[in-house]
C-alpha cells in the first residue's frame, strides 16, 4: 500500500509538472507571436499618420493575446482537475480493494474457526456418549449441547447463504402479512430455551407488517445473537417492540462493552469487526449486522446503534408500518 501511494504521488507530481511546463511554453510562444505581430503592424501602419487604424489593430492583437492566455490557462486547469479527480478515484478504489481484501482474509480466519468450533464440540460430546455409559441426566445435557452447537452452525450457514443469494440477486422475497409481536416473542422464547439468560420482553401486541418471514426472523435473530455474544451471563438482554406513529420500532439492548462512536456506522459494513482477529475474543464473522442492515433497507427502514445506560449498546430497527 505504501509503495503504491509513493508511486501514485510521484506519477501525479510528474504529470502536474509536465502540464505546468507545457503551459509556460505555450505562454512563451504566445508572447513571441504577439511581439512578431506588433513588429509587423508597426511596419505596415504608421501610428503617427493613422493613429485610429493603428490603435484598432493593436486592440485586436491584445484581445487575441488575452484569448490565447485564457484558453491555455483554462485548458491546462481543466486537464489538471480531470487528472486529480481520476487520481483520487483510482486511489480510493485501490484503498477499498485493499481494505476489502483484508476484511475477507479476516472473514476466512473467523469463519474457519466458527465452523470448526461447533463441529469439534459436537464431535466431543458424541464421542463421550459413545465411549462412556452415562446416566440419563448427563446424556440429556450432552445432547442439548449438541443441539445448541448445531443451531449455531445452522445460523452461521444461513447468514453466509443469504448474503450470497441477496448480493447475487438470487433470493426471491415473499410478502405476507406478519404478526411481528408474535414472531418476536417466539424467537425470544426459543433463545431463552437455548441460552441460560435473562431476557426482558417489552413487546407491544398487534404490530403487523407485510414482508418476508424468513428475512425478518433472520434480522431479529442476528441482533439477539449479537447481544448474547457481548453481554455477560449475569446481565439481562432487553427486547422492545412497539408502534411509534407510522413506524414499528424494534430495540435489542445489551450490557456489553459498547461501541465507540467512530465504529457505530462501520459495524454494518461487510466482514467488518471491531479490532483485529488477534485481539478479538468474541465469536462472529462480520456478516450478521451487515445482513440485518441489508434486510432492513430492503423494506426502506433503518438500523442504528446507540449507547445503552449505564453500559452496552442499543440496536434499533425502524420499519415503516
């Protein structure tokens, strides 16, 4: 990246110097032309005998000189502006490609870990069941862990699959009348069974919306997964669903470490995760919030991240009812 930046700046400086040199050469040549035309005019018209004709011709020569100067300066300036705009576009495009390449590399590292982690956990649980004769309670616990890990694996695969389908415009949205209140309560109930957490529900009944059930469920589950990922086990997770004017507002409040102000918009970018892979302890691929944002925008809604009190984050989805 530094090498490209240095070469880019050197090339830009070289082109600028050439344009300035051409500009100065043209101005110098224009001055020679003006001097020759003035000499020719003096030999052709006597300024003392025909002052009116001489002044008229001199006015034309000065006008031509001024027009050439304006033309040279205008063309040179325009060319420089075009060069700088082109250089900026190239540099920005290259920077984005470098950033996307790094994010994809981080994604591959994290998704490999995410895929291997539940598979390894299920394998260990199943091997334990195979090799040891356990009582009914321990067997049930191991089987529940296997189901929990398989759910994690299924959620991860769904995110990757839906991102691929949405960006490839292969997914066909279906629209149906949905009771978001009942759907959200059902999702929270399912997560309360899967995770030993305290979920606080403030769900207003009768929040109806027309949309794709699979996509909307995925958006809600991604926010819950994100909250569970960062909230300590002894802290509650609050889910709020209500009507506000002509909008339906869904809030998921966690008590995690929070998000710096400079990162609040970046977290919805593809593959983006706060920090780097070496410093992150939380699980994730950087696709959940990106996919949720894509789904919300599909319905002309918006998603924002705010600070929670006294600590944590509040993710808010606002959909036009």
